[in-house]
C-alpha cells in the first residue's frame, strides 16, 4: 500500500500559476504510476494529468490540456503538478492517485484505474 498526501493548494487569482505536490509513503513509490484528478462541487471527478512510474510517459490531454505539466522525483517519492493560467473554472479539490504499474512507460487516465488516493487539496481561483 501507498499513502498519498497532497499539498500546495490555496486561493489564487485568475491568471496565476500554482504547483501541487504529492508525497507517497509506505510502499515503493517508483513502482507506481501516478495521476492527478480534480472534482468541483456537484461535478464528476475529472482527469487532469498522469505520469508513468519511470516518468518517461505522460498524458496531459485532460481537463487542463495545454496549461499543466506533470513530473516526478522518485528519489523524493514526489509527483508535481504545475498549473498555469488558472481560471475560476479550475476551482476544485485536486487529488493525487497511484497504482502499481507493470511497465515503466504505462500511464492511466481513468479514476477506476487507480487504487490509492490522497485526501485532496483545495484550489480556489478568484476572478
């Protein structure tokens, strides 16, 4: 099992950037593919970005396409989500997710693919 803790959320203004962090513990972080999702009140959870266990593969074709970058540092058991040009529509709770991956390059883009979730970090973007 892996425990995930997100941080970096907060209140920002439209046009600002924000970087979210997710730290894993309890298992071999480098064996896990990682993903970021978000959920706004009254809406379904949306895929934001994903990265393979090695960092070689990424998928950024999600709800924030063109405005996000995902990276990871396996030495620090950390995955980062850089978000730029934020708008009020980006207001949501952002979740980090993990799953054991059989290959070093596989990425996963649906919530059901993931086994472990963090508690989420709130991002609020004011206009």
